[in-house]
C-alpha cells in the first residue's frame, strides 16, 4: 500500500526515475524550443526570453538581447518573441516578419522534434537493430498456407497498409483485428520477389463461462464478462467456484485439468460456487466465442544492421511512431479510446521508471537502448501533438498563418488571441484531468 513520504525519504531508485524523466523531458523540450529560437533569429525576430521549465526563475542571464532562464518546474519551456501575442508590427517583432517566415518559426518546433527523434533513432538502430516483419511459422493446412505464405517471407504490406517493421503489423492488427468473413490481402517479399496473397482467416472456436480469475492458481472470480453466462446466472466478483458438474476444482490446476479432459461445449454445465460461506448452484450454457486466426506468427525480435540501412530503418522508426500517434488519436476521436487511456507527465515519469527497472535486469545496454527509445517516442509524440490544429498549440497558430497567407491579410489579432487563450484554458483543464487519471493508475 502506498504511504505518504517526504521527498527526502524516496529511495535512490525512485529519485533516479524522476531524474531520468526530467533529463529526457528537458532535452526534448529544449530541442523543440531551440527550433523556434533559431528560426526566429534567422527571420530577424527578437527573442526576449528562452527558458527551460515553468514558474519562477531559478537562474537567468541576458546575452544578445535575450534572457536565458532555468525555471523551477522542470516541465515545458518557452521561446518568447517580441510582440508575439500583440498587434505590434515594429521591426524585430514577430508580426513584422513575413508570413512565410512566421510559418517557418512556428513549424520549426515540431520539425526539430522529428529531427531529434531521427538522430536518436540512428543511435538506437546502431545499437539494437530493427525488427523485420518476417514470417516465423505458418500453421499446417491453414488458409494462409494454402494461399502460399511461407516461413521466411517478409511482410511488406497488409490490407494496403505499408509494413516497414514488425511493429507496424502489430499496430495495424491491434486497431483493425482480422474479421471472420473478410479476405486478408498481403504482400510479401520472398528472396527479392514481390508476391501478393489473399485468404480468409481460419476461425478458432471456444466455449467460455465468462469470468476472469484473480490469478491463474485461484478460482476466485475477479470480474465477470458482460453478457456472458456466469454474469447472467447472477455470479458476482468475489465468488469462488468450487466445482463443475460435481467435480471439485479447488485451484487453477484442477480447473485446467477438468477443462482439458472435458472441453466446454454448448451443453449445459452445473457450477457450484461459494459466497459468504454459503454454497450455491447454477446451471449455465457456455457461450460460443469465435476468434479469427490468421494462421501464422511473425518476428518480434531485433536483428542488427549496418551502413546506409541504419539511416533507412531509423527513418522507418520515426515514421512508425508518427503513425502510431496519429492512429491512437483517431481511435480517441472515434471513441474507441477514452480520456482514461491518455497519459500526461506523471504517467510518462511512471512509464520511464518502470522501463528503467525492467531494463536493469537485462544489463546496461538494455537500459541505454530503452531510455533512448522513450526519448524517441516522446519527441515524435510531442512533434505530432504540437501540429494538431488546436488553438494555443503550434498547429493552431499555423492554421491562422496559412489563412493569412491565402487571404494576403492577417486574421483580426484580438480574435486570434481570444481563440488561443480559450484553447490554452481547455488544454490546462485536460492536463489536470489526465494528471488525476495518472495518479489514480499509479496509486
């Protein structure tokens, strides 16, 4: 159980997780803001302050008309430009620059995030390699085998979706599971030859009672699957199943032995369960559960590469992360994912800490590779999120600038300022909700 402790009471491991997260966050934000800074200078815009962090200044210095600051809260940063949010067209102000110059300044932040992600990917691919979508096994007599799929084939396209890495295939099939009656179209590379395949998935049929156990060795019902037989029979979380058709199932091993010897079917079975020290019986009919089966397995490991291939697969790495972010956003918009699935700074710190702890068991190289991967993921993610056409974000500012470029005159500055302010307030509210969800998940 979590207990309140002062920061000074944190274990060394806990402090290290936070330090790692701060370093990774700071590097990503710094590079993002550096993009804005360099392009602002290039276009003759005065940068009044370049800061890392938020809140009160800890230290700062002024050089060349720009104040460089390190602030108290190590999350975020800013590149404040003269006249950025005002109707000010004096020389050196943001609005005095050409519209295309301002577009370059605003777009530079996300672009620099993608550049950072690529540079880090080169390091990671050099150390760990890449994960080709190579077919490792094809089930005998499966539809995939009959269609001509062979072990060693490398999948390059699945349902029109380009596959560069095995994670591309995993990502696509995760959001778009195979359907029983829908033909799957694939393209594979076989010894340099491109081969097109088409087949319908096989179907795995199981009969289920519809419950989840607290662990594999227990027969305690942790949760019930909605609309499945046990829920309809009135069982509740916390009930303990003690026998099936009169055969005792004292633990998970006995339950599995019974299922192996007497596979569930559409025939009714009698379940005995215990609740508050009393035993109850229920006669239920297991429910058929059909699972489409593609009939093959594919590689999930990494293999080394050298030379120009490192650059190619580094680009694929960034491409994959950008696509995964966009696909996740699409699922969020369509309602397949919810606010509870989002993570903010607190959730990311926890993820970095968890990854670090797991990587330690595998050695120093694994720690470096996984920390670099987290930085690549966050940098690419930040780049995509900042390009969303949401007020207050770089993408929202770009929308107004593109409109200005098309109309040959700017949108009313006051209206634009109000829109960005409203967007900022909504983003802050979302941040609070996401942070609250992160804390609930952790504690």
